[in-house]
């Protein structure tokens, strides 16, 4: 019974980690798209930088 519970727990942990990694990939893609849009649509009058740092 204990090995079965350990296997089920391992499956649950791996599924949770896979879901979290998938969410992080989507967040990274969204940030990349926003960065590219900001890079392309930057104002010409502010010295070429659209960010403040």
C-alpha cells in the first residue's frame, strides 16, 4: 500500500511541476511579445529607449 501511495504522490508532484512549467513558458512568451512590441513601437524622441532603466 505504501509504494502505491508513493507512486501516486510522485505522479501528482510531476503533474503539478509540469503544469507550473507550462504556465511559466506562457508568461515568458507573453513578456517576450510585449518587449518586442515595445522595441518596435518605441518613440523616436526619447533617445531611442522606451524603458526607463
